């Protein structure tokens, strides 16, 4: 079954508000075995709303929309659905009575404009809204089932759980579900990693393997469908084994999409398992390491604190030997198992440094000695500090004992 999610509202198209409803609904629909083929965001305009519903009816079997169900003149979802289907709007007396009773319970008389919320396209069914005044709309036209829900997240989620999800489960027969599993990687670029898995990352295979990149972290999303969650994960197993074998130490975590793990959290989890501690000294990264580790430590005492140099401080270490000494010094000063140091940038730290071998020096000192490297800065400046910080943590991750370096999950 093919699905689409439509988000309606000027506040979304103008960027004033982030659309989290579409993400949440897409996750829930996917869990029910619905293949999401499109997301549409549309302004509060009757013709545009109508066209969005018409287009969706031609490419999806199931559409869930949010927004446009309030009592004001710019709430046009009901009108647009009726216009798209070529039917009249009708008023449901029971919904009118419920709305009037709701306002009476609040010690108020219902404003006349709220009667609009009792209207729906002829042939539609109202979706009860226990938490608000805007009932949803359950409507079918052009052989596509539409569920129109309010834009208020709390109301939308309650109506989804009580009415919409059970209805969709009946539509799909309850026999197919879809599950995702994420494999998080660091240390190579997106195209390089894709070249390592040429037979896996192609459209149409089952399980499907997708690849995305964000802030130097590469994520493989493995998707399978089956009769149950267990069947989905069983279908993923051969693919996962192949991915693990090929990528090896590039993988730092595996996780559920709703509980994504990035490199700092994975590293801290691994340190906790091995009962090891870490301290930091930073110049170029201006406190990124300390911020990540202290926030994620949650009182476990894994992060022992650190030292921070101004990026303009000429006394900060700027070459490999001095950064190695700094890593050893911060380890000793805090009595930590590991010391991580990031030096200050030099004019040679940027892209032309690939020729000279220069870059931002980083070092990790631990029980087995010191490991260091230089990180050449490529890409946009806005990601340089987080990129170098992740490289420093990755050096530590790869240098941990086998127990501490295991993939975080």
C-alpha cells in the first residue's frame, strides 16, 4: 500500500514552524507496512489544497493530512477535500451537539464560526477528537482513503492511536509490517562507502539499503517488510552480516531510527562498559568535545573535565609533538585513563594542506601510549570544528580495548 503525508499551513510553508507531524506520521505509517511515496507541504490556499489532494489521489492508496481543520476562514481542508471529490459540504448534527456541549462544559457559548468544524464532505465520517474542538475527517474518493487530522501534535497523535491506526491496520490486513535498522559509520566519505557495498545499495533489492550523510557521519538504513517485526529483522540478518564484514571498524553504532546514536554517545557508552575515563584539552574545537562528553555523561563520572585554549592563544599546541605532550599532560592532571588533545589551527590546516601534509593536530594518550594524526580541513567552515572533534573521538574509539571498542547498540 502506497501512502502520502500532506502538511497544511502557512506557518509551515513560510518556515515559521518546523513540521514534526510529517516525520512522526511517516514513522507510524511505515510501521504499519505502508510505503511512503511522497510528502507534500502546502499553504492555506483553497486551490492549492485541492490540487494537493487530487495529485495525492493519483499516486497513493492512503493519504494522511494534518492542519486546516480549525474554525477560521483559512482552515480549508474540509472545503478542499469536497472540492477535489466534487461533492458538497454537509453539517453533521451530532458533531454540532458535541461541540456545543464542549463549550458549555467550559462555561462558554459556542461561537458561530465553530459550526464549520461540524462540516465534512458528503459521505465522510468524523474522526473523534477527545482533546480538542476539531474532529478529523475519514473520506474516500478516487479509490484513495483520506484521513484529515488536526495540526496540533497532541490531538493528532491521540486521534491516530484511537481511530486512524486501527483503521489502517484493517486496510493493510495487519499482515505486513516494515522495520528499519540503522548502521552508523565514521571515517570515510559517502561515495567511498557506497563503493565498498556496490551490490547492496541499489533500488529494488530486499532488504533495501539506503545511505545518507550528515556532519561526517554516514548512516546506512536497512529496511525490510514481513509478517512481523521479528520476520523483518530475520530478513535483515544476512545483509547486516555482510555490511559488518565489509565495513568493520568504520561502524561505531547500530540503532533504532527513533533512538539514533552519534559518535560521542557511542564512545561514551563504550567507555562506560569498560569503566574507563577521559579528559580533554581543546583549542581549534573550542569546547565541542567537552560539551558533548559532559552533556552525555549524566553523572557517571566518565568525563573528568578538561582544558580550553582560546583559538587565538599562541601558547596552544599547534604541532604533533606539542599536542602529544598536551594529551599526556591532561591525562595526568585529571587522573583519567585517556587524554584527548586538539591543537590550534594554522594557515596550512585547510584544503591545500593535502599537498603539504599539514592539518589540525590531534592526539590521544592512554595506557598503551600516544596516537596522533593531522586532520586536513575540507568542506564548509561551519562543519570544521565538529568534524575535527569527531576525528579526535574516533581515534580514541579505535584505540580502545576490544571490550570498550565494541559497536554501540
